C-alpha cells in the first residue's frame, strides 16, 4: 500500500545568521573612518571660525602704537625719574599702577598738559633738557613732572609711549627691551 503524501508543508528551518565576513568588516571600518574624519574636519573648521572674532577683538583693544618705540621714548624721557622698568623711582610714582586705569585720552592729557612747570625762573633760551636735569638733580625748582607738550619726541610718540606703559601695566610685557 502506498501512503499518500502529506499536504502540510514541513516547517522551514530558522534562517541562519551570518557573521560579518572580511568584506563587511572592511566596509564598516571605512564608514567609521569617514565619519571620524568628517567630524574632525567640522570641529577644526568651527574652532578656527570661533577664534577669529576673539583675535580681531584682541587686536582692536590693544592701544595703537609700537611697544618698541614707546620703550625707547620712555627710556629717553621718563626712566630717569620713574625707573627703567616704570615701577617708580626717587619720588616718582610707579607707572604700572597709575596707567592701569587710564585710557589713552586721559594719558595724553596727563602727560602733555596736566603738569605745571614749577621751576625757578630760568634764563631765556635754556634748553628743556637742561631744566629737567637741574630739577632732577634738585638744583632748581620743585621735583614735579613737566608737561611734555612742547617736547617733539614725546609729542610725536605719545601713542607709542601709552602702548608701552599700558602693556607694562597690564602685565603683557615684561621689563626690558621689547622686540622691534
């Protein structure tokens, strides 16, 4: 006798999970590498873009003038009283403390106009340098800072002088000669 074939289908075997082969692993690694590179590039671009406003702001807030030229004028005209590093001298104040709170306009006003020349009458035609030397040596008049308005070197380089002294006051420039 023959047995009729069953009409119900046999249950299918469960699908086999494939383990990723070498080709799939390489593809996955390539996708990950591209993602990392893309992320790194975008972070670098954002970082550079975010730094630019800060750099521009720092440049705008720095006083106009050359630190080196200001240092030279300071050494020629101011260091004798205020010391070589602007930290004060014989009866002259520490400029690193005084200039810290001054803006450029106030600085110019103080240096060029505020101080009166309190010296005994000098013979006509006496050079200003001679008067300064005599006052510093206490041979003539009171020891006060002169108004430098008529002095061509100081007047021409007042912005440089302010740049140098404000950098010293802010601590962004140490004592000694700055780079030209």
